[in-house]
């Protein structure tokens, strides 16, 4: 029986990935911070472990548990992360650093801790969950995109570095999904009624709610495919929106791509820009 360890397993993509692997008769170690959800996953058959990826002691405790229990990890799925949205001007350094602490440094810390175990086992898989934001940014999503761009860069380097050890590394680029992600985004979003950016953040909030994307279960199926394919891809695009944006990035001039991104995610911003331009021209 193969074993997969999943971070951020208590909601959305992570939770669905746990269920997917359990249904395929894998041993699953589900980690996260939500104790209630961990108990639920435990009742489904997963082994559970409390893990905050920004806490090095938590990571050390998990590795010690794995080693002492003589558990062989075959696949590591780095899924823990969240979205801090707001304009570049209005998000504080503290919030920007917190975004990177979880999405980038937390992912790197967990990966760093488990590479020696995978190497000792003679190989394995590392699957990092990125985002459509890892290949293009949107207004109000700069810091989140910056963290996912970093994940993309780290994953590419990691794939080359660990190939000699029989470790295969893949990226998952979901695109918009029908999960609780948008709820967390809207809880953490930085906004001000007196903001000079007007309704941009309000429009962004509405767009995250209304985009018709894929499902967390569909993304979990893609993660499972990356974990089991004999020759896994470097990148897996999950939703039709992600695939369409990737194609458009390759064929459209940057200015036209800007227009498309704004129309797709924040249509009102185009109207606001035109209004400001008219005001400045008079």
C-alpha cells in the first residue's frame, strides 16, 4: 500500500484529495490546523496530524512521527495556502509576508524536511499546488500571484535538482474552483470605503463568487493522476479557464492580454479607467 502525505487537507482541494486517495486504497496522512475537520478525515480512514506549515516545530514533530512509525512516504502533496487579496498599495508588509510565509516558505520548509526521506526511499513524488495566478496576475491579486509565481519557480528548480534521486516533481494549476477559497479571500481581503481604487476590490469580491470554474473533486482527480502517472507532466492545468488563459498568454500581445484579463475578472475596472481618463483629459 502506498502512502501520500497532504498538507492543507482540511478543506477544498486538500480534503477532496484525501477522499480520492482513500477511495483508491492508499494510506493517507492528512495534515492541517482545523481539529474538527481532522477528526472527520480520521473517521474516513486517514491518519491525521496537526500541522501549521509556518511552524518549524510542527514540521519536525511530523517528520519524527513518520520516522518513528516507520512509514514510507511515496507522495508529498503541498496544498496548504490561502489568498491575500487587495491592491499593492493597500496591503501592508505584514500581510504580504504572512502570504509568503504560508504559500512559499511553508511549502519550502515541508519539502526540505521530506526530501531526505524520499531520497532514502529511492524516490517518490512531490506535487505542489500552484494556481492560475502562478502564470498571470489580476488587479487586486498581486501578492497572491507573486507567491504562486514563486512556487512555480521553486518547483521548476526542485524538479531538476531531485531528478537524480528518482524524485518526480509536478505542479497543479487549478484555475477558478467552486470551493471555500473565495470565502477566505473575502474574509482577508484588504479594503477601505475611502480607497482611491473605488469599487475595484468590491468588483474583485463579486468576480471570485461568480466565476464558473471547476470543482475541488476534479482537481483531486488531477492530483491523483500526477501521483500515479508513469511519466508525470511538469504541469497540470485543471479547469477550462486555466487552459484557455494559458493558450491566450502564448498567442496574444501583452496589451491585448491585459484587456482580456480585466474583462474576464473585473469588468467594471475598464469602465472606471475610461472614466478617469476622460476626467484627466478635461
